[in-house]
C-alpha cells in the first residue's frame, strides 16, 4: 500500500471523475453514496455510482457499474480504479466487487481509496489474496 495526499496522487483527473460519479448515486435506502472511476491503459476513464433497489439485494455497487460500463464499451485493460464516498472513514470495496475487479482487471489493478486529504493505493492482489480465478477452472 502506498500513501499520498490528494494533491500528490498521480491521477487527479480520476479522483475528480469518481467524485463527480458520486453525484449520480441512487441510494435512497442506505443513504450511503459511492462513486467510482476506472482508467484504462489507453487513458480512457469510465465511471459508476451505486444504484440501489427497493429489493435490497438487487443493489449494485459503484465499482461494478464502472467496470461493466467500461467492458461493454470495449475496454479490456485497466490500470487504476478509484472509490469515493463522502464519509469520514475509508470506503474499501466489498468482496463481490473485488472478485469482479479480479475477473475484468486482474491482480495488478491499483485500487485507490480516499479519505479527506489522504489517498491510499493498493494492488488488488493485496485486497484479494488466495483468490478464486479462471485458473481454478482449468
Ligand atoms: N457500496 C458501493 O457502491 N461500493 C462499495 O465499495 C461499498 C458499498 C454501496 C452498496 C450500497 O448501495 C451502499 O454502498 C451500502 O452498502
């Protein structure tokens, strides 16, 4: 894990994109709004926000919305994914999102968390050790 400040992180545009995505959250039940932004190795950015449902289990997280949007538009190689909420604590991605990140982006993906002015950068492999992936199905 690496630590930065908001103004020293190398991809400020991606931090802003996740913040803007946050505005699109549909979270009337939890009131916990999340924004995410993912960058491809070609430099493109895709965003997502959590979209809740009155049938609670149908809710999808911001990270999956961003990755699925990107995938459906043809993006195949991802470098960095930022997750942001407006809470005074860290918002780490849930287990389901980590698994989807592994599938679509791989273990080298940089997963970026923000709290206040502090930025933490993890590799997905740190957040999802001993993962079940396609190798297990061979
Ligand atoms: N949520 C996300 O969108 N991403 C996360 O990393 C954690 C949780 C959403 C799902 C749900 O709408 C709300 O936050 C509370 O769990």
